[in-house]
């Protein structure tokens, strides 16, 4: 799934209208499994001047990058963190780790050749899904349309549930980041 969609799903599942802290931790948890990709790709593209083709065609699949992704996309590690948060009854940590686990659960069936090592350090196995959230050869158009519809619906739900102005602005911005390009491309094509 696209990152803004993960954040909207996380806020919907783990956000609490009466707790800004828990809600922001849910949003952060929805983002953390993608953080390393943004950092490594950003540094490579903008600081090192490496071409997008090399970054996403070679570096992304390199052993070094895949090892980093294995750590921040591990059901095992996030599951341990979530178990500790539940055991300790720390609501913001449950939201953070639960949202990260939700991110992984949503990504798991939607990655093909770009799959991650979701069970590291216990296993180097990857689930190579027949579906992709972006690859049109693997039903990306259908998956993308479903993702967009869910994001639109959940965004409306979030705007109804949350009265905090800053959260409403954040949720609206995330919805625009997710839906905007889709709508623009539909109008242009």
C-alpha cells in the first residue's frame, strides 16, 4: 500500500479522539515500517545524486537495503514490541506498535518481487504475492482502486470522529496525498 493509506488505516484503527498522543503515535506507527525506505532513497536521490533507476532498480533489491527492510518490516520484532506494550498497558505504545503491525499485515499480501523478509530474524522466507498494490501486471489497477475507495471512506470517518483541528488538517492532507495523484491522472488520461 502507499504510505498515506497506511497512516489513514493506522489512525482509524488505533487513534483515539480523546487522546492526541495516542493518535499521533498510531500515525507514527503506520509510518515507521516505511521510514528506512524514505531515508535511504532520499539520501541516495537528493544527496548522492544517484538516478531513480539505480535506486529503485538496483539498490532497493541489494542485500544491504533488504536487510534494513527486514528489521523494520519484521512481524516478529513489532510483535514483541506490541506484546510488551500490551503487557505494560502503555496505550500510546500499543497504538504505535499495533499500527506498525497493521502496516505489515496490509503490505504482506500486496508485494510481489518487492516483498520483504517479514519473519526476520526467524526466517529469510518471503511471501511472493500474486497481487501488487502498484504493479499493473499483478492487478495493481484493481488493488489501487480498492485502496483509494477505502482511503476515501476512512478519511470521511476520521473527519467525523475527530474534532481536533490539527488532526483534521493532518487527515485531510494525508487523503489529498493519497487521492490527489489518482484523481489528477484519471482527469489527464
